C-alpha cells in the first residue's frame, strides 16, 4: 500500500485530498504544517507527497528542499493557490518533483493522481537504468 503525505494548512483541502486518496486505497498521512511533515517523514517511509506552498512557518518550498535528497524514494507534487508561482530553477533539476504546479482548487483530482503515477513510472525507469 502506497503511503502519501498531504501537506496543506487548509482543512477543507486537506480533508478532500485525504478522502480521495483513501478511496484509492492509499495510506494517507495528513498534516497542516511543514514542521509536522518533517516529523512524519522521520517516522514513516513516505512514497509520495502533495505539498502546499504557503504554509505557516516553514514554506512548502523549504520543506521540499529539506527532504528531497534525504528521502530518495519520495516523489513530490506542488499544489498552490498562488497564480504567480513559478517552479524555482533549482527545482527543475529534481526528477522526482513534478514540473507541473496544480492550482487550487483542483477540480478533477484524477489529474493529480495521474501525475503521481507518471512520476512513479519515471522513478522506476531511472532506478532500472542505475541497476544496469
């Protein structure tokens, strides 16, 4: 069973994502701050993370920077209410981070789910190439 971390300070958005991914038989861990998320990733082996950007305390960007290299099996998708957000240049070199920013509200959560699946396949192909 895949474990997904939902990091969003908006209760209704978090709840919607939790219910959606639970219906898809994910084990869902949901938190409202990056500080809480850092504790979760220390204790749990997370496969995927959906990360909001504007958070109290540590931002979503900062969270990704802190954990990306440390947890090499985790993939990341950014979702934000900010219409002006552009993925920073250094993030564009991160193959396990989606190059698409999902704007809130996400009308069809299957777009998000399909992006996670695409990143999983990409990660698998990359690991197979390393093994050769």
